[in-house]
C-alpha cells in the first residue's frame, strides 16, 4: 500500500543519496531515478582506528594461533551460522562480537559442529572497546547473506586498522566497501565452504594479508572518512539550493560529486 506513495515522494525529490552504486542498481526505485541519485558512501573517523591500543597485545597473548574477527547483531541476515560451520575447516579462533536473538542457536551450532572451543561469543561491546580486537585479528569476516546488510560499516573499521576482509557478493554496498582482489576476498553468500577457502587462503599467505590490509587502509582514507562524506553531502546540498529546486542530474553534479560517483562505479 505504501509503495505508490514512496515512488511519488522519490520522484519529487531534487536529488537522492545512495551509499553505493550496487544499492542503486539493485533498487527498483533508485535504478529508475539513477540520473538524480548521487553515490555518497558512509564515512568513519579513521583516526580512532589508526594506532593499535595496548589491549590488542593482551588479546593476542591469551589466545594461540590465528585470530578471526566478526562483528554484528546476531540476526538472520548476518549469516554467522555459515561462518561457524566454516570453522570446522579452519585452524583458527573466531572472536564474535555482538548479541541478539540467535545467540543461543549459534552457540548450539558451534557445539554441534565441534568448534565450540574455537568460537568465542564476546557479547555486545561499546565501539571504542572493539578497536583492540580489530588490531589483534589477522583478518575480518562479514558473512552476510541478505541485502538487509546494506553496507557493513564494520568493514570500514576493520579496513582502517589495516585488516583484509572476507565478505559476500550481495546486491548491496558490502562488496563495494571492500573490493575482491584489492582489499580482501569476496565469496558467494550462504556457503561455508567458500568462506573456509577464502579464510584459509589468507591465513596461509602473510604477504597477501599485508598487501590487502594496506590497500584496505588506503581505500578507507581516500573514500570513507567522515570529512569526505560531509564535504560531498554539503556540495550536493549547495548544488540543489543553487539550482533553486530544479532536479539535479548526476551527470551535471559538482566536480567533487562526479569524481566520487566515478570512483564508486
């Protein structure tokens, strides 16, 4: 019932903001209005993630072997059940930060899969308390399985800490934020085997992890900072105001926005 109202509202907007080109193309509404839609990705405060806190050393000291990190609400679209099943093929410890309605069932699955001793449910944490875990981990995993995972900002946080990412090929901003073969490895969703293969490949190749991690840090610093996001949004607002309410065609957007949109695509 709401769909016609939403479409009419969007059609009357002078400009639209999307956080990734993937989300524009996979949206029935935004794809029809792509000329008026500008891609302005999310940004984070990268300085908060740059230096490893002392706690990162302690996290590693009390754990042996490689460390994997996943962060998020324990809900259906996060796909954590596939990551837990993948752990049967991975010689590492998974640190899972977050809470939610699936905690009990995920813990039960870890026990049934024989990996309970290597899957740590660390519960919900304040953002500042997660930073040491990003730095302590060898790599970050985002195993999401549905477009409800529209972007995955936690990827940016891990990338800002210089960590490679294993994510999934969703029709959303997830594979846009961390690029396959550049900042990590992207695999098909809902596949424990694919997750295991990607993770094992990175764990076996330290130089590849370093290369992807350094590229990840550079990508965040150039494309996903708060300042970049704010400046692009301000430029768009000024363009709309200067044209006195006329619809903004993305091909005639300010230079900073056109460059951002070109890099996004």
